């Protein structure tokens, strides 16, 4: 089974986010990028499928942030090929453009499955998976937490999450796109020694594409919510706070 | 350009989901300000009975076909596209849900219509529609002026009140021209997997004690259990705690778990990722405790304390128990 | 008369003896050669350097029985048995030679008036020692000391050797009055006792011969049996001591070859010295009794670890020797998941108590770390640990906090510490992640900064350039990450300008001192902050303005005390502050680990835990009468003990204080 994984870099929230003075983008100072968490799961799911039924796993990423490092890590985990796509895209909040680029690279029936995270923290204009599936007119199933290849290699059986703990088991005819919520096991750990070794020997292919003509969204402003806005903060140490909460509950007749 | 608003109705196991009412309520408001109509699409099989709940809309595009019995994106998409073709709405409102996520991208890319996800606010300003979307884990909000063309917007459940959408009269039906045969579905529903039988239905508990990663390990769960017992409440949790296996799936609150609206929701060590907030932000009284003053939970909480949950839990339990014994002896 | 001159049936006695002798020697030699061949399966390692130092080791630990005397009640009996063994080695060899070559009339020890009494008294001493150790093994039954047929048999053999010897002596005296005036107290007494029986007197020569044969045959049996029993430690221990590691314990062996897979899980991946541990181990259980994880019910056991290595070696080694790998099961199965579970390996806190107590100088930790390295290499890491490792790799700290927040603690100070990257300083203060990021500890860090500032110390920090030192990362087996962290830190050191380095964290101290070669061997020395404070007090740069009226006890951190021998500096400081220092029963080298080392702070507890080591420790401190504070000098200790006081409910009775806090109070530094 030939599987393509689309990996995206998103801002690392650990570093804290600041809005640029112009108010329409993030301040790039101190901004660090990290692989989107559900894309990591998508890669893991792809590798698990490869381990079970054989085939190839190829990982694609736009050249943003620490994409190259993510691709090398993917190779260290067992991916067969890693492609860094340079498209000169400056606006990050644009999955439509990214989808068009990937659709261009992945079309033509090269892959049985295209896996990507079901959502990323910077999805403003829809998630990548659905947009790619729409462009390529492929079936798409989102919020997938399990995927098994059917014996004949023409379908995958997936579990799609619904709220309240429910899930639907679906048959998806290949080729298809899946939006992964969680892989069947947590993303595997790569020991640093192996990673450093792979860094020396692995090759990341580089592809340049012409950025598609875009109709970007009209973003008027970015802003941060007021901190603790709305919440009345209780001061004092734990003992004092416990007492205050207690009287609050009592006041509201929430105690028996 | 038509100023109609189309709402995509979602239902599960015979009832309309809350998101549908939320979207209808907002849709009505926007339709009024744009001087257009509110339409709603209802797709499914043997769902005619739900039409009378959609009274707030002007028209219902009911498509009742056996192929639509269980949700499968190919069929639904085809029907919805036909409806869009027919109605040519200004705005299409969907829930940012398991279903909405599939339809949003598929239709947007295929039909070349712009789309937005994670919307939490929608308003009309002098005839222009402005959407506010949350990104980066709820830490940043983006304001987008919607283009003057059909646009798809996926809304985060719980963003709008549902009462304005609950009008029980029967709206007018609108016929949509559809092909006799829908395109062959490439995804087919096999079966529904139910969650493992739970001990408690947290959606019915009036008092919930929620725990997040701040609880740190399974041993500390007992602190939350003790408080819940003292309050006659139930312990629930955010996804990370469930993933660790410290509580069963039926106790999960959030986008993939349950949506709860208790009288009291105490959030201990929960940072407030949007997925979790979605599931509890409509609680009547929310008290949040977290060591991080910038935790997003404080944006939905009514009261907050920047303290270590592990320290506060036993003290609060003690206070509540003492109060109970005082009352009993008086 | 030498009993082998007589005929046994038709065959001369000496011929029979020769037969048994050659058989015993043959069995012994064959087995020993086999064992040596098994050892050679292991990887090469050069332990033939510094011969004089190694000889000294043998003298101190084998002949000096140093480690055994740590527990004198059982140590002294062992010393008696050990020296008894040496004495009898000579005596019995003499008897054997006499027996094998009866016509040469070789002199034996029993005819030497100086040596004979020694042997005689030793027989009694050995029996006494044996009585004590048997009582301990079979009646008291301490943990780790097993009741096996092997142990029982060995005890019986030694006892019977002593008894038969004494009986030989006694009957010799009874049967022949020619004793040459040699006085043997026990033998004489026994002779007197049995000489009163006419029957025994009449057949004295026969009994003499009988017991002589018994003695010799038991010895020969013992010789043949020895290399198959746990008593192999007799042969192997001198070698394990000779080939013991000369490097400081705080320096782990780096992987030999970068190309080969890291760590070990099969026999040929361990070194021959690690395999030798299996044979040198006397299964005495000292390591297990000392292990803090074992004490609280974790499945981790140093004794079991070495035992399992021996099992693996004896079970699968022979097949490897003959290259007879069964095609079906792929040959030797891996130890991990086989004889050893991952849980046992992750349970270790790397406190070093095990190897510190081991009388044969085995290196349990090196075996354990090699197995951990292999677990990491296979990606089989505990979930929490994995998160910590990912954070360490990406952010340089296990908390997952931004590097930029390293120096946030400095904002509360009313002065700005010097930046050692930008200006030269005398002391580079490397804090360690706990001191920088942990909310409870930041307060203490600020306090120390103020104390040093008040003392006019010329110190600086490297602000955001600081990364985790890698001590615990290395000990969980993530060698690649350790190297990465070390490279980053070394790059920072090269750019900074300083004379010496000190740190708040003993873990940092250990690795900087022992595992950062270019740091300590160069012009910089590495200190713990308690050593710096001690110097400041002694030189009068820091003055005690008020004597503290507290009664305290001090906990020796593993990485400061047991690993690096720094016991006195913190105590000197405490005494200078005027406190009344009371020692806990387990102090200094015997200090009980808080349970946070070896990456354990990054993992969940495995197995049944009824009391964490930290809880046991705070109870020990609270049991000291009138003690108000448990003083610590390690940030992890502070966190672990503070938690333990809560979970044991001892908060009202005892509080944890970092040494810094007391110093600040005594020096009136706010």
C-alpha cells in the first residue's frame, strides 16, 4: 500500500504567542514551529499500516518552520521518502493554497491512501485533508482513530469518532484521504542517537512549485482574548480560596 | 447576490443535535439583518418527523433517501451541492463537528467556494458579514470579513445559544431537483460502536468535578472523588486524563466526549483547550483552578483561582464536609 | 602414619587417592575452562591497566574483607570463615600431598608446633562463624539471602570439613602418643573426650584413617563441586575485585562503538567483566537489602539482575560456544522481556547503594544502564519518560517550558546577576532545571542569589543558554540525547568566561565533574554550592549574624555523597550556623535515596508501592527526637520530601529546608 502523509508545521504554543504590531499576523520574533500533533499521529498510523501490509510511506511538507527536521525524524521512524516542498508561501493561514499544491503533487493515482491530521491549531480556512480530497475528488473520512487494510487491498476499514464516545465503523474505498484524530498507538519514540545518524545519511528531496493563485481570506485583525476576562479571580492561599469557594457554593444553594 | 442563509441540520439517532438549533438561532438573526431568508437542509432517511422542529426557518430542504440513512460524505455532499446550486445562499452554516469537518473541505475545494472553520462569533456589520474564529488552541482570535459570495462557515458547537433556534412550528418545504440515483458512495457505514457501558451519565449530573492534566497521576484521582462525594457530584475529565486510562471514556467532557451543562462545574488542573471548553462552557457556574494564570479555562470560568489543584482539593473537601456536619448537627 | 599407605582391598590407598584426586581436579578444571570460555563471549574491555592499583583493590577488598565489615555482626563470622579457608587450604594441601606421595614422608602442618594450634583453633572459629551465618540464613532469613540446596550443601560441607579435621587430630592423638609435643587445644580436648571410651581407644587408628579419608574426600568433592555452586565466588571474587572499575562511579562507560546498536540485551553485547559479575556474585543479598526501590515494593532488584544474567549465560551460553544456534527460535532470546522485564529496569533510581555495598565489587548499574540503553534504542520507553525526553531534546528541560523562561526567577531580585556569556566572572553558577523552573524552588534559588550577592561573590549565570546537564538522561539510557545536551552545554562554556563552576544540583555536579571531560580537566573545577558556602563562611566573606537555635538533621544526596564523597561541606556549614545537628541512622554512605534519581521523577510508579523511599526517609527523620527540619542540598530531594511529608501526614511535625534557607536566615539575608 502506498501511503502519503501530509505534515504541517504549526506555531509551538510553549513559546507563547504575540500579535504583530500591524495586528494582522503573529509576531515572528520568538516564534518556533513544531509538527502538528495530529499529523504526527497520521505518520504513526501510516507506519503501522506499512508494518502490517507492506508498501511505502512518503511524507510531504511545505518548507515552513522546522519542516526539514520533522521530515528527517519521519525517515528515522521508518518513512521511505521525504519531500520538502518549496512554494514561497508567506501566509501560513492558508490551507486552500497548500491543498492545491499537494493535490498537484499527489494526483494521478500514485497513492492508495493520503493521511493527514484531521485538524491543526492554525486551521482557519478548513482542514487540509478535506480540501485535498475535494481537489482530487477522493473520498474523505475525518476524525479517524483506527484504520485497517482490508484483505483485498482495495478498501480500508476505519473507525470515525462521534461525540459522546460513539464511533462509526466505515468501509472506505481506496484511493482515499483520511483525517486522523489519533493513531492506534502513540507516535513512536526515536532515540536521539538514531536521529543523529539518520541526519547524516538521509536525503530529503526538495521540490519547488509555483505558488497557486490565491484568493486569500480578508483577515481584518488578530487579537488575543483578555486574560481571565470574565472570571472573577479568587485571591489568597489555598485555605482562603477553599473558604471563599465554599461560601460561593453555599450562597448559590449548591450544597446539600 | 441572494442574501439567504442556509443551515445544515445535523441529527443523530432520531434527534436534532444542539448545534442545529444554535445555528438556526444565529441564522435567523443574520437573515433578518441581511434581509434574506433562512433555509435549512435536512438530509437523512425517515427524518420527516424532525421537520416540525425547524420552525425558525423559512424553508426546509428535506431530502429523505435510503442512501442517506447513515452519514457518508459522498452522498451527503452530492445532495448538499445540489441544494447549494438551487438556493445559492450567501452563507452556509455547519457545525465544526465530525460531519461538518468532512463536508467543509470537500465542498469548498470542489465548488471553489471559500470556507472558514472554528467560528465562534458571527455578525453583520452594515451588510458585511464578519466572522471571528479561534485558532492556536483558543489563544488567538481572527476576525475575517466574509467575501461577497457563497461562503461556508463551520461553527464551534456551544458558541451560540440554542433557545432562539427552538421554534416548534412547521416550516415550508422546498423541493430540490435531485438525480434519481445519487453517485455511488465510496464510504459506506458498517456499524455503530457504542461506548462501553458507563456507571454514571455525566450529562445528567447537576454537579461535576472536572480534572485535567494538573491532577498529575492516577493516585490523585481520589482527591477529586472525595470532593465529588462531599458535594454529591460526579467526577469527569478532559481528554488527556481519559487517554491515560484514569477514568473511563464515558467521563470525558469535550468535543469527542460529552457536552455537559451542569449547575456547577469545578475545573481542577484543566488548561481549557477549545475541545474541552466546547463540552462544558455552557455550565451555569464554572469555577476553575489552575497554576497557569494564562490558562484559557479562565476565559469561560465565572470564578478562578491561580493555585495548585492538588493543594486546594483536600482543603475544599474539608470545608464542604465541615459545613455538612455543622448543618446536620444544627 | 599416613592412611594412604594402607591398602584398601587389593589396591594401595594412594592409588585410590590418586584416582579421586585426578577425577576431582579434572572435573574442576573442565568446569573452570568452560566458565572462562563463557566469559570470553563478552565484549572486550581493557581492565589490565594500573596493575598496582588493582592489586591494592584485591588486598583491601578481598584480604581486608572491607565491604563485609560494613555489617560487622555478619561480617566478622565471614572473616573467620574466609581466613579459615585460607588456613585450611594450606593444611589440607599438605595432607593431600602426604597422601599422594606417602613414601616421601613430607612434613605436614600438624607436626609444626607453631602452625598446628593455629589450624586447630581456626577449625573452631570457622565452626562458630558458620553457626552464626547459618542461624542468620536459616532462622532469621533476611531479604535477599536465599535458602537453596546449594547454600545448605555448602554449609554442610564446610562444617563437616572442620569436624572431620578435628576428629583426625583427636584420633591421631589417641592412636599414637608421638605428637612431637605439638599442642593443639581443641584437638587435645576432643581427644580427651573420646579417649575415655574404650571402644574408640581400641579402634583409634581405624577411626583416624576413616576420618582422614572422609576429610580428604569431602575436600575433593568440594573441589569438583565448587565451580558449579555459588561458592564459585571463592575463585571469581579476587578476579572481580582485581578487574573492578577504577573510574569514578559517577562516570558511566560510554558506548564503545558508535556504529553498533547502543546498549545490550544478549550475552555477546555485554562485556566480559559484566559477565564475570555473574560468577563473582555470592548471592549474599547486600545489594538487594540496600536498594530503596526494592524496599518499597518495586520489582527492581540488583541481586536478581545479576542472577538473571547468570541464568542467561548458563542457559544460552553453551549453545553460543558451539555455534549451535537453533534456526527455529533464532538463537539466544533477548533478556529484555525474557529473564528481565522492562519494569524491573525502569524501577532503578541509580542511587549506587547496591554496588557500594557489594563485597565482590560488582557493577550492577552498568548492566542496568546497558539494558536501559537498549530499551531506548528499541523505542520502548515509559510514556511519561518519553514526554520528558522529547521536552529535553526540544526545549533543553524536562518540564516542556520555553528556554527563554530559564532566567525568569531573576526578575524577583533587586539586582541583575552577571551574564557570564558577556562578561568574565570568577564563578559560573549552573543552576539546573529544577532550580530554574520549579515554582517551589525558584524562591530558594533567589535566596541563594541574594546570599552570594551579599557575600560579594563574583558570580554569573548563562541565562537562557543553560540546558539540562544530561546526568539523568544518560542514566535512563538515552545516550544520544546526553551527548547532544553535553555538546550544547560545552559550546556555552567555551563562549563563557569563568574560573570555576558551581551548581545547586548534585546531579549536575556529578555529570559535570565526571562526564564532561573538557570541563573539569581543564582550568575549571566543579563545586557544589555547599562547598562554596563553606569557603565563604571560613574566609569570613559571609558572616553568621545570628546563631540558629534549631535541631536539624541532614540528608546526604546520593550524587553528592555516595557518588562523589562530599559529606562534610554541608555539615561544616550547618555547624557554623549554630544548629544542633543530629544524624539519622542511615546517613553518609548509608543515606537512603529519595527515590527521584535515575529518571524516576519522570516516570510513574511501577508495581505495588506501599511506601515510597521518600516517605520512609521522612519517617526516619521524624523519629529523631526534637528535630524540626530535614535539611537537604538537592532540589529533587526538596520536592520529593515535601510531597512525602504531605502524604505521611507529618507536616505538623517536620519541615523540609534547603541548606540555602538556613544560611540566608543565619546571615540575615532577606
